[in-house]
């Protein structure tokens, strides 16, 4: 089975390409704070807004649970709103709905496509609702002439979705200083582990020509020693129960690692933009006319740097697990938050089951894209 990297991986090529001026996007915001994740950034934004019990936060029906968890942890109630066919908030629904007790609204740029934000901003201003602009899928891009991340009272972003780093998020604001959030530094074990993990992943995908064999041997020995020293009762991960919740709370108040910040700041941004746009266009071409599926956004706007390629599949149950088993880097948001309502004219819950998010990041070659598209066409069932 062919192995495709699910997310960007570090290698020599990450530093190749023409050095251009930094692309417009979330880093245009003057106030920035690096966090452990996008989820942590949402939690910190809610903390800055003093959100708590008795408050409500508007959230989209199309979501990853990590978007909703910080709202619930803050003590606030998530109030779900529908999304339109373009992925934007349904402003007509919002204008008809009571907003008493709503403290904040989370609005998302899905798949890397900047949404029109002027109407959302006007709604929030009219109802004294703080806007948290979710740029986890849109690190780069422009919305109505402004950089993504510039419309919200706060904005959040995710580093691993665009950069070859093991972790990291950003909390940003165009208007509000973030000096009150003094995050704790990471311990030396976390710092070393982050640096080692990112190099190990890159070596596992042969991204360090000349050193791959040596690094593979070193990391293979490390993993054998680790497995030999692990107790049979040692869990493989932290889980998602109360211990997992406590761990999430701890990570909310920690800085991201030095390795993640350095890598994200040093790799070639122009390569990220060019390769993602190239790969997206290739997928749009090669999957055009596929029976039983179609691209949600076949045309890529000039101001968009895609996170994934969204493929709407009419019969997702017939092919999703087969594609995953074939190694295709894709996923969907079919795990919705309990209590997410069915709303009139909403596309969110439908997208949760039917939209496959296919990888198109900069570390997938055109050959990777071609073989991925061939597999997708073979396995999608009408």
C-alpha cells in the first residue's frame, strides 16, 4: 500500500523555492500568541472574553468536536447555527433567531476558502457579540480585501495543517493586545520530543536524502528500546475521558514548542502556497465528472490557499473506509457534538457525512495526486 503523508512533513524541500514576501493571512494581525493547538487558542479567546456559565456561544453545525469542546469547558452553552451551500453562516437564520445571552460567535473559513465576513461582522456588532474568526483551515488568504484573521475580535489558527510541525496554534487579534495571557514555557522533555518527532516523521517519508538510512536506523533502535521498556499496562494514549479533559486544560495554558515555532517561521511560504494550489487544481481536474461525487469548490479563487480538497460523495458509506484502508489521506467530520440540531436549509449535518476532505498539501507530489485520484475514482461507488 502506498504511503502518503497525511499532513506536511519536514524535509530538505521545505526550505526550497524562491523566497518571497510573507503571504497575506493570519500573521497580518499585529497581536499574536503561539499556543499548543487551535483548540487551545479557542479556549484562550473565550477566557479573554470572560465566557462562563449562563453565556451562549454561536457555533456552526458543521464542525470538528475540538471546535465545540472549549465552549463546553468554559461553562457556556453552544448554540448551533446553520451554514449555507458556500460554507458561510446563514445570516437570515441568525437575524431571525434570539441572541439573548450570546457572548461570542465562532465563524469558520472551511477548507481554506475565505468566507465573506462583512455581513457576519455587522451582525456581531449590531448584537454586541464578539467574533472569533476560525482560520484553522485558512492560514493564508484574503476576505473582501482584508487578510483572514483581521475581521474577528479574535482569530485562531493551526500550525500543523500548513507547516511541517508536530503541534501548535495561534491566537490573534487585530485590535486587542494579548499580554494578559502569560503562558507557561514547555519543559525540556517536551521540547526534545517535538524536535525528534518532526525529524522522525520526515525521515519515515524519505524527506532527508543522504540521511534517510542513517536516521531510519537511529529511530528504529529508539522505538525498539521504547517498546521493550513499556509496561503492558501502559496506555498508548491519554484517552478522551476525564484524564483527557484534564490534559486539554493543562495544554491550554502552555506555549507551543520552540521547534514548532522555529520551523513554521523558517520554511518557504511561497512553496506552501504554490504547491497547494497546484495540487488542488490537479485534483479538481482528475476528479471532474466522477460518478457519484463532485467537488464542492471546483474553482480555486486567487485569494485562497487550500487546506484540503472537499469532495461531496453521494454514498459515503460505500467507499469511505475502503479509501482510508487504501492509504488515501482523507477524513470527514462525521463525529458531531451531541445535541447538534437539525435545522431548516442547513448544509452542516449533510456535509458531516458526505464531504470527504482529501489532502492536497505541499508535500504531496503531482505523482501522489495522480495515484490518489486514480484510487478515488476506482473506489467511489454511486
